[in-house]
C-alpha cells in the first residue's frame, strides 16, 4: 500500500450528490454518488484490511486530515461505515464496515482482478502468477501482517474464524475450486486456465500429511470461494480430516488483497498458502504454487523451521 499524494482536498467528483445525478435510475451512477471519488475505494480497502482508525488511515493514504474526515463522515452518513468508540477522553473511534459496506468487497476484488489482468498484465486469464510479478510481491509482503477478523462459514455451515482455536499455528491453503463427482463440477474451460487444476490433489496430499502437521501442533484449513454446500460435498467425498472454509463473500480475500481470477462468472482464489502463528500473524507465504502436491511437503518444512 504505497503512499498517495493529494494536493486537492475536494475534487469535482466530491461535489456530486445523488440528487444531482442525471440518470437517477442507473445503479452505477447512484453508487458513484455515494462513493464520491476513486480513493474512497482505497479507504474501504484499508478498513477491510484492518486499518480502522483515523491516524492509521491518514498514514496509509497520505491524505489531509480535513479531506479524510469529510470522506469518512460521508461514508458513515450513507451507511457504508459505522463509528465505534474506543476512547472517551479524548473521543476516538474505529471505523468499521457495515453490511452495506461489506457489499462493496466483491467490487474491490473485481477492480483488483481487472487491474492485475488488463492494466499490469497482458489480459490473459490465469489462475497463477509469475514469481517476479507485482502480484507475487504483494502477496509475499503479507508476512508480518495479522489476519483480518473475518468470520467465515465452514463446510458444516458453522461460523468460524480463519485460524484454529486454542493457540495453534494454522496452515491456510487457498484453492480455486474442488468438486465431488456427481455435482455440478468444474466450469467449462477449467482445464485450459493455467494453474487452475490440482485442487483435489493438493487437498488429498494435505489429508495424507495431516498427522505430521498435527504432531507439530499445526492445524489445517482449506479456503475457497465455493459455497459451503459445495465444500461439504467435496470434503465428504475426499474424507478430509480438517475443515474447508467458504470465503464466498470475499471478506478474507479483500482484507488481504489476495490474488483472484474470474471463471464462468465466479471470482476464484488463486492457489496460495499462508502459515499463521497463534496470534493470527502471517509468518510464511507460498505463492505462486506450481506443484500443488509438492507444496505440501514444502509447507511442512516451513512449519518445522518456524516451530523448531
């Protein structure tokens, strides 16, 4: 998240109000009337990532205090953010996404995917990345970051945090999609997308090494944007001894700015793996992953090294 310089506190777009928009029936125009300008998305991005206090947001964005205060007040007024006091003297607040604000997260992911693919990339559809790419650098910069406090649903439809309880280390492996035989299955052209294949092999390999990770005190979690029922069917078919988590609302993906791609109208997570400590701080990253099965042995070695 680089520093962004702003010489103007208000732009022409800032002055556009919902009532002033010519096309009152267009959802795009009305949404822009709420969001105001392009850097409002950056405010939402940083709050989704856990930067919820005024000074932290100002530091990340490099915007003037007046401009930031006005933008935050507008987002609160429109119900995108809510203020929650953490100090009475002096009065200080966290700014948190409301359900309405969380509804913006898929739009953030779509913007990120479009920028990565069509602005920074050559437009090719891929489920992987070059190890020297800006996308890869961004993912590896997650080391030292705390996982956002997103609550996901596991394949048994229970609401759970991404990391395991009880002070365990956690391996979170993110995969594009895995399906049980007899279900709707993979979308058309799945096998032609570089890096998309290998999810079943990766999951089965983690299942076969589950005891080795457990002996180290490391819990396993698989994460996909698939629905819980889809994950439940696959987990039962593969007899997985660990839970699969659904990030279908993109809360974790947006909070960490994880790399995604879009296939058959669905946002999918590119394959990557994180190792988090008992405080939910990311200590190791694997990305890109070109050998789904081999990456499991590599992660086991990383976990042993961290816990030695």
